[in-house]
């Protein structure tokens, strides 16, 4: 299966998404092994550590559906456009991905058909169930990339300059929290043509935001539950003010 849906019939306005929820490699791809050590498969290069637990709990708090990918971003990245050169990564944060080094057009097409396209089809269907749908994408980021400076932010809010209606007031609200360091389009820009937000929110005029949590803050189930409980009323408050 390419995805997991939780709470499809929940009546809330939100759609909570987690594009990098899993580090699973399907059995039909090199026997379920990308050729990198287990420790690397547990790192941020293979998935967004802790993000799935936050997304799942957040959907419960918001009484809204959740969609989670069920394949590793190293197999194929659902948060990239089909023509993006980083759709299938051959090198990521210092790690060479042997099963991807020689992936040709037929290999990539199978990954698109089996995983990427079914995920986006389900995503689009859920988004369309309400005309006033708001998309909140949950991601996580590593405290530092290899050889790079530490990242100070607890939470980053990412958005496109094409639509910052929701993200700007969300950033302002989060910055009012005295114990948080908030990234405004950090640790990287939220504008990426063809990504999931572009495809399902920007092109349809839907309110949206992408929330990045530093993954050392959401390692445990208790931490994930804490952040979901903290974010839900803030998101609701911001939406109410629009």
C-alpha cells in the first residue's frame, strides 16, 4: 500500500498530511533493501523522524482526516514534482543510495505507478471532500546536516510567496510563544514548484501551511502527542482569525 488514511469520515475542515511518514522499502524493490545501513534508514534521509506520530495525533485533535505516505522518500519522494531531478535521490546528506544509482526511466516509472501516483490520487480525493479544505503538512528536520551549523529553530513554518495567507499569521502566533524559536521559511524555502502543497493547495486556492518540527523534539510518542496538543489550538485560532 502506498498510503494510510486515518479518520476519512471525520467532519473537520482540515486535511493533515505527512509526505515522509515511513521509511518502508517495498519488497519488489531490490528485495526491500536500498543497499544502505540500517542506521541510515533510520535517519532523516529516509523519512521525517517523528512526523507521522504528530500528524496522526493532530488529526485526532482537529477531528479531521490524515493521510500518511507508506514508503521511504529514498524510494521516491512524494513531495517533489514528477520532473524534479531530486525525485529519486542518488546521494543524500553524504550517503550514496546504491539501489538508486542506476535507476533508469522504467524503474522510476514503476515507483511512480506503484507509490507516488496512488498517494497523490488519495490525497486529491481527501482534499476535495470539502470545498473549504485547509491543508496542514507535517514534516520534521534534522538538528544539523553533516558538516553544517546547528539549526536553532524548534519549529519552521514553510510557505510559498504565492499564498502566505495562513502561514504569516501562524508564524506571528507561534512567535508569541516565549519558549519557541520559530523559522520563517526556515530551514529552507517552502516554495517548490510541483511539490505536494503546490499540487493540492496552491493550484486550488486552498488555505495551507507546512509545519517543520525539529526531530529531536518529537522522538518519542509522548513528545509527538505533546506537540500535536500544542499545535492544534494554535492552528484553530489562526484559522478563526482569517
